[in-house]
């Protein structure tokens, strides 16, 4: 979870901060720009004249072999000094387009490379252009992989990247990966290739075990950050005690997050590690840590700002079980520094009052793994007057949300997850809760809300009360469900959101929706970059509205909607401006997708079938994933992926 | 908090119409919509194209769609684990038969503990012992073998094995709920799937819990 944007304590802005808007997304580099075209080494904006290239070695613009004019050393130095101040990738991309010398200077000085789709560019190309990278951020599978919609073995292995980055960037310090497959052997390459390595962040990744973690712990002597967030950790044959592999001396650790690594470990080793890590500020432990053990950790790390509490349950059968007041003492001691609390992975609600001493200072609280009733939650909420980020299960109920609305007037981000994530579940929150939040939390910027009952009125109210909304994700879990009061589609509600929330960049829709909703989205959603659609719309017009209207659209994911080839083709002129388009279980045919592939050479069009052995319906496409790419069709595609 | 069925206002037939491709204006037929269906089973979209595309074979009345609602499996599995172990707690405990292992594992698949065909190591602690041990539960066919192995491992700590009275010990384990359970109550396979770690208690705490030697 994140510290709020205006916090003065230094946040560590990695992908592993789910509370933060995906800042990295803002820095996307559209590879279709001329500056990255290898064959398009046509003249820059200056026409025939061009300023001398700065360094003939590597980096710089590809494609023009031969000798360079002697560089203007003074200009080069000035330029590079100035460019050092540019950190946002978007700014850097712009600077690189000015002229060749700027392109080359920027390529030399870029320190962080963000690749939103690991297949959009080849590792070799990235390595060739950028000489001095210190950090690489890579994203792999499309987001719908989180929901089992991308078959296993699809791809996004990090190995080609690690193989390329190793020799090229011995001074590399930071790697952040999201939705990629990382093996233990690839992890083992990190300490070998990068002796100055500092930060590893793996979000929603898979493929590694404690063996790989042990190599990282042991080999990366300057490690500051090891953040493992929502990775898929498979039970192994032999669990390695990786915690005890950290070096014996004082470490530079600032952040250690491993709540998703749900295997037992040597607690004494962790306690000792924490004791010899004076810079540690973020610690999130897994559910094998009891309250008694948590207290010991907190005693060793009195300056923690972010704490993941583990199970939040007492050691079973232990004679020395902590009392609530004992635990409260521990939290009282932490109150000065603690701003972000999470964990509660197997919570015993009796212990909740122990956190009251820190609640007033908390800006971020994550109860989304704690099955707690509203009666148990409300007293806690009532203490959290400064809360900015709140993640909770829907067991909080509409009453609990009312308490949030009354107490947390500064709230910026709310996520309400379903305890029972099925369509027929009872659902404990509704439009009532949403309406209450909208009235109490006027500064809301981001909301994710799972429910079973919703009304247009409540959504419209939110659009009017919370004009600062940037992210609006509403999931009405029953498919095609209309307004519970009027029985009408949810068109007007979502229409009001796009119309009134002028800063909206991310939208997920649900419920019964007709083409009208998408007409609204196209008409008003001018800043929308990410759109998620499921079980919605009447016809291909919906897609057309979106493509024609949402000029800033970068990521579109669609499932189970009545859209076909016509809708797909309506996006032809826009696909190059987007990072990707995903569509599954709609009405596409191979021919339609093939048409797109044929007309757009810089697009990779992948189609997949759910059941490759089906003889009937050979022409239909179950899953489509298309994305712009400079690398051409990938060579590691498995059998079930057909690249058109 | 309990939603009445009327709150849902939801009907199969109308959904079909909503997704139908037609020339009429959307929303033209909304007026005849007020349904009387109950909440619950509304899965049968016979003609709905989407239904054919469902990967997950619907077991009975409710066809759950793959990946819907969109909650990461990481989250889903945490709560399946909690809710399944709660339902196990109320299931009647069968009398355990020594050599029989034929009992199938009950309820939802527990995520972590059931080894993927490899091994299933759990920590074993004994009160007063200087360090813990690890055993592979899959090595043992039943409780007797397990007990023998534990005795071999640990009773050395208590000095001469002959002087040790087994009823001074109770072998317990921590299950998925975090509760301390006596080993031997449930079928061995169920025990294997819920056991997170083991603890051999001795002394006054153990006496009276009954020697589980069967």
C-alpha cells in the first residue's frame, strides 16, 4: 500500500504500492515514435541538416553506421547536465525527439527504463539505445491473466531480459517486474550480474521459490528493498530458510515485504535481521507470524512506517499469550512513525483494539484480508481520522462505510473487496454505502467497489460529490444486473461519472449496460487511458464509440460482450496509439483478426482458442490480444497462441 | 443487511434481449421489464453466446464463469482456505482406523499444505528440546508410523527411552485455523492436509489429554 502523495516521509515509489496510481503508466513510451524506428533513420525535424552525434559508441540512434563528426563537447555536457533533471519518462521521450543530439544525450542519461509491455520491444534494442540505465521496470502478462483468462505458459518470461541486461548494465540497481514469470535461476543471475543491486520488486509474478529468494538475500549485499507483492507462490518440496541467508553484518534494508510468501520460516532469523537493519522502515510479514512474534519485531524496529502484521493471532496453545493491552503497548510505541498498517491475515478480532494508539496517525489501512464484521470494524474506523487509503472486505457493510464517511473526510482511495467472490453471494455493501462514501469523502480519487446491488442514483451522486475521481472501478458482481430500484441499465450512472469526473483516467464498468453507456464514455471520457468492459453493450457501436471518442485510450480489455469483427475493425486507426487491446469470449473470427494483422505491420495480433481440439467453430476466436510492437512476432509463443 | 429477492429485479429473458443485436434503439423495450424472479439461480442463458464459451464446466445449477467476478486468485484462495477450514470444523470426526488410508480429503482443496506430490514437511517442536525438527508427513502411512518416528526422533531428549512414559506426552498440531489440536482425531489424510506444524507437549499440560496410542 502506499503512503499518500503528500506525505513528507519518503515513499518508495515502486509498482508494489498498489495504493498509488500507477505512476509508471504515465511515463509510457509509445514506440511508434520515429525516434525508435530502426529503419526510419530519416532526418529529424531539422530536415537535411543534423547536429553531430555525441558519442559514437553505443546508444544513440540506430541505423546510421559510419563515422561521426567530432562532438561538440561543451554542448554535450550542458545538455546532459540539464537532462539529468528530467526523470519522468514522458518528458524524456519528448526530449529525445527534439533532434539527434538530444536523442543521443537523453539515451546516455536515462536512468530508469519503463517497458509497459515486455513484448513491445526487444531487450537487445533497449540495451543498444540506453547506455546508463540504473533501473528497469517491466510488465508482462495482460491484466486479465490475474483472473485466469490467460492460459498457463503464455509467456512473459523474464529470462531474455535478464540475459541482456546483465552484460549491459553492471551498475544496475533496481528491477521491478509485474506479471512476469521469474525462475530461481533468473533470480540467481541478479547478484552475479549486478554487484551494486539495491531494489527488487516483484508484483503478481510467478515461477520462483524460496530457493531463489535465498540467493537474493545472500548475494545482494547492498540490498535495500525486497518487495514481494501478491506473487503466486507454489508450495515447494523443500522450503529454504531464505530469511537466514541475509548477511550477518548490519544490512541496508529499508523495505522487506513478503506477506505473499506463505511458507514457514525461521522467526529468530527474522528477528535478528530486523535488529541489524537500522534503516528498515517497511516490514510486511506473512501469516506465519503470531502476535507474540510481531511484538518482538516491533520492539526491534521502532521506526517502522509501514507494517504488515502477519496473522494477528496468538501463538496457539502458548502459555505466554499476549494480552490486548500488551499488544497495545507495542503499538503505542510505534505510533510516532507508523502510517501504514496492513496484514491481519488470520485476524483474531479481540486484538483489534490494540491498534487504537496508532489509528489517528494512520494514513493507510488495509483490512482486505481480514474477515471482520462491521461491529468489529466500526470502532477501529472511528479512530482513523486521517485515513487516506482504506482497503477492506465487504463485510464492513453499508453501516461500516457510513462510519468511514463520517470519520475519514480526507479519504483518497477506497477499495471494497468481496469476501465471497461469486455471483450469487449475498453481498454486504450496496448503493447505500456508495452514496454515503460520496457524501463524506469528497476528496476521493480512486475507488474499487464490489457489490451486488447498485443504483444509478448512487453512482450519479458519487460523480457529483467526488469530482476529483481519477479511478472509478465498480464491479456489480451479478452479470447484466440493472439498477436495483428502477430496473434500468446502469448507463446513466456511468455516463455521469465520465461526464462529471473530468480527471478520470481509469474506468471499469459492470451491470446491465447498453451501447448508450459507451456513447457517453466516448463522448466524455477524453482522458481515459484504461477501460475494462465485461458483459456489456448491445452491439459493435459500443466499441466504435470508445475508439473514436477516447483519444487517450491506451489499454482496453473486454470480455464476454456482443462485439465482433466490425467492432474490432473500428479501432484500426487507433491501435498504434494504444499499448494493447484484449478481447475474450466475444464474437471475433480469425478472418477479422487476420485483417487487422495484415493491415497493421507494427501490431502483433495473438489469437488463442480455449479448446484447441474443437473441430467445430474453427473460425471463432476465443481470446485476442493485440499490441503494438517494434520487435515483431515473438518467438517464444506456446502452441495455443496463434500469431496472425 | 439481508437483501430481499425483490432487490435484484433481474430476469434471464431480459438479459438475453439486452445483449441481442437488433436494429431497434437500445432501451426501447425497458418498460416491460419489472421481473418477479428470485435471486439465486439465474444461470441458464440457453441461447446466450457467452455461455458456450465458458471454460469452467458447470457442475450443477450454478455455472460460475471463469475469472468473474474479477478478484485475483491470490485473494480468492485466502478466503476459500478460511471458509473451508471452518466448515471442516463442524464436520463429524471419523474414528481413525490404523492402517487405512483410503479416506478422501474433504471439502475445498486446501491451498498450501497438500504437497504437489512431492513431500510435506512440517516443523515439529517438543517442549524443552533445544531445537526443532522437520518431518515429511507423506512418508507415513498412518498415525502409528508417525508416532513411532516422533518417538525415535525426540525421546532421546528425555534421557533413557525406557524411563519415558508415553502418557506424559501429547502430540498436538496447529491446524489452518491456528487452533491447537490433538493428533489422531481425524483421518490421517485430513490431518495431513490441515496440519501446519506439530508440537509435542509434555508434563502437566499433557497429562490427562489421553495417550493417543491406539
